[in-house]
């Protein structure tokens, strides 16, 4: 009975079904422009990228897909984003009851058993929060498109809604042929997109707790503290590093000015949280920026949100482990709470599994293509972390290499939750312990 409720299995099956339905819809003749029909690989790749809210593409979203096809992509993004937030939050609720954690961080309930009311309440709150946020973002974007960029109102509404859905769900799809490069000089448009990305990437449990107690940080749970602290640190460091590297790059941000350049640097630092929009040519970024972006993409965003990567909570736990070890402390503490050893092991296991999968995928892509290592590694991390940033090689990859990218996107979307829940649910008490023996490390 318990196996039937395994969160990882639910997520994997649900996403596979959604991808299958999306592939069929995008294979319809009226999903593409002109008289042609979409190639099966194009439909599968795009459906996987949309449901997994990645944003990598092998064909132009604005030129290849018709209005019907673009609406299908937007709906797939919405399904994927709502699906991962709902399923991940429900999985956290299930695990909280299994492991005895504070279930009130997920929903307001005093019951020790997850009832149908709990499930319904979580789903309603996630959906309501998502739709309200997207509506607000769509209104702001539509206003900017009409007032500053001179778009006709119906067209502005369509583009505004599409980009609101895509940004909040950290998807990175755009209905503009140059993505968001035409808006490089519009800080309001870019910062609105960034706000949607950050909110969607924090995770529903964290956002809900912040809405309830943002004035009382002393009452925040460890989950919220770690998520907010690590997210803020990565955004600040990312903006500074990218700004220093790119504000003198004539191919990207040089000559943008202090305000526009700062907004561009911040925007570029936000995207590796797994959003995938670009307001500058990613292929023209300097090598040090690409490498730093690799690190940011691998970390990703918050748990139970629309972001991918190993998650900032996993990274935060590892940082606290190293800090405690350096100080010679017996326990890993965050504020006035101690992080269980089981959580530390889960963070280490998840990170090593992710690194192993990326290593295998990068080796496979290198053997199937002749692109340089930096570009291949960037594309592999972008797919696994469901980011969607690309140096431009994805559309020209051979079919077998595109299959590897598809698998990376799927595993990267459902894998971390599957692995984390599986590790947590497999915990059991040992009736005996073996004698301890130390070994040399390092």
C-alpha cells in the first residue's frame, strides 16, 4: 500500500504522461506554421522541455510553432510547474508525517495523518498562489509592452500572459525570436521577469511561510532560513561576479550604462536559478562567466518550487556541514536547530548522484558530437538543472545527442524529488551497530 503512494513514482508517471500528451498535440498539423508537420523528435523535445519547465529548444518557438502550438507549450509549462509544486509539496507533507517533522510548515494542520482535506487544501493553495502571481506579472508585462514598446493591446496581452507563465514556472520559453534580448534596455520588464522567477523558484512552503511571518524572521523554520539566505547570497554574488566579468565585454554588456548594466547583470544572475531567459547572447559570454553560470545552474533554486538543480537547501546543508567540520563541532546547527545526520547524508548522496549523472551524460555528448568541452558541459548542466540557457549548440545536435538531452531534462526534473523522497522513505532503525574504525580521508 505504501509503495503505491511513493512520491517519486507518482511524479515520474505523471510527468511521463504529460510529456506523451504534449508530444501528440505538438505533432498535429496545425501545431506548426505553414504546410509542414512537426518532426517527431521536435515534438518530443519541445514537449519534454515545456513539461519539465526547462526552455531548451531545437526549433524557434516564435517561428516554427503556430499560435495553437505556442498555446500548447504554454499549457504544458503551466501543467509542469503546477504539477511539480503540488506533487513536491504533497511529497514533503507525506515525508513530514513519516519522519515526524513540523507539518505546519507545509499546511496548517494538527492531524498526524494526511487526510483528503489536507491534499485538497495544498492543491488549492498552490493553484491559487500560482495563478494570482502570474496574473499580476502578466498585467505589468502587458503594460510595458503597450506603453514602452508600442505593441497592439491584444498582442501585448498574449505575450504578457505567455511570459508570465514561462517566468513564474522558471521555463525560459519566449515568443520572441531573440528571446528577451530586445528588452535589454528595459529594466522594468527584466526585473518583473526576475521577480516572477525568484518567487516561483523559492518553493511554495517557503513563500507561504514568508507571507505569514515575513516580519518575524526569528520564527522562520530552518527550511525558510536556509532557502532565503542561500538564495540571497547567490543572487548578490552572481550579480557582482557577472557584472565584473561582462560589463567590459563588448559582445554583451559593455556600454549599457550603470542602471541598465546593473539590471542586465542581475537578470543574468537570476536565470541560472533555472529560468533560462537571456537578454544577452549566452554564446558571447566570457569563459569565466560560463563556468560560474555552470555552478549556479547546478545549485538551482528552492525545494517544492518550479526551479531545478540540486536545490539551494541541499547546497546550504553541505555548506553548514563543512562549516561545522571546520569549527570542530560535533553537530551541524542552523540557528537553534540541529540538522539530522540523515538529512546530511541525503544532501551528500543527492549531490554525488547528480554529479555522476552529469559526468556520464557529458561523456556521452562528447562522444556523439565534436563541440568543445565547455559548451557540452554547459548544455548538459542546463538540461539536467532544467535551466534552458544554451550557447547555441542544442538545435544543431544530432538526434542521438538530443535524446540524451531529453533524458537529462526528464531525470533532472523528476530525479531530485524521486531520489530525496526515496532516501527519506527508506530510513529504518538498525537493531545493532558494528565496531567503529577510523580511516584516512584526504
